[in-house]
């Protein structure tokens, strides 16, 4: 006869599947309603009231957090400082799930962006072929999905006072995508749902992994990886399609470094601070 703990472990995957399926269905319905009721009115209002505040240097640099490799770089550096790799592994898993969800949906939907002047013609793709295909299609918002995936993982890994900050930042990135006419509201909402589901699924999948103490890296390995992240990656990023990292570091590099060092010191003095 199975013990209560064994029964709970066996039932949990099915509960997770049921909850995930319910969230997907409710998210799909909400996305469709937003598509019907909000997308075109919001687009028309933004066209009638143009704004450029999202192009401000500080705002534009903040928006780069929606590019997956920027938060990956930050969490890798955090792990080098603290020798805590579990959160980084869960973040990478969440972003992988986002990529596996967003890319096929973009191909299937092939929805032109709201700022595409040829969105109602048969030549929309041909008019903008100098951009990668993923930058010419709108549904869903990959930046929003990635931002929410990282935010959910971090929010469920730290204390609640910090969780709100991560979620608000992800929401701001999604809002900026709408105000810049890069995405419709339904694109952003769908991206948010994908990111939340990816983060939630990754966190609960990681509950079956071994403890974090078994995934440490030696001091030399951490120093070498840290040097590569701090020196080599920013230098090479403009040449390998990672210009967003340079833009982010130009305006927030000092603040990010201060927060990472402060957080590493806090973890060292109180190992259970973010547990």
C-alpha cells in the first residue's frame, strides 16, 4: 500500500497537467476576447496619439531585459558570485520552454506587426526582408514571454517583497511593446500567459531535482566563467547579434553590478535569505 507521500508524488503530475491545461484554455479565451475588443481600438488610438517616450535611452535600455540573453547573462553572473546554480538552471529551462512555444506560434499565426504599413497587403513579408522573420511577425510577444518567464522564476525563488518588483518590471516591458506599436495587446497578453506557464512549470519541475548544494562549481571555474561573462561576452556581443546587452549595460551596468554584489554579500551573510 502506498504511503500518503508516495500517493501525493504520483498525483502531483496529473494535478499540474490539469492546472496547466486550465490556464492554457482560459488564457486562449482571454486572448481571443482581447483580440476582438482591444487590438484595433488600441492601435488606432496610438496612431492618433503618437509618442516617443519609449525611445528614451533609459527606457530603451530597460526594455532590453526582454531579450533572453540579457537576463541569462545576469543570472549566470549572479550564480558565479553566489555559487547558487539552481535558479539559473530553472531560468534557462523556462526560457527554453518559451522558445519552444513562441517560435511555432509565430510561424503559425504569421501576424504582421501593428506598425507594419503593408500589413493588409500580400507583399508584407517581401517589403521587410532585411529583418529576421521573427521580427516581422507579431503574435505572440517573445519579449513579454521571456520577461514573465524570468520574473516568475525569480519571484518564486525570493521573498515576496522582491517578487512584486520582478513582475512589475515584466509588465512594464509588455506595456512598452504595445506603446511602441511593436505588438497588439493580445500579443502581449498571450506572451504573458506563455511566460507565466513556462516559469511555473519549470519551478515545479525543479522540485524533483537534487538539492542546490550538490551543484556547486569550484572557485577557479567560477572565476574563469565570471571573467568570460564580465569581459569577453560584452566585447563580443555586438558582433554576434547581442547588441541589446551592450545597450543595457551602457545605462544600467553600474546599477546591475551594485545590486549583484549587494545580493551576493547578503546571501553570504544570510544563506537562507532568498530560500
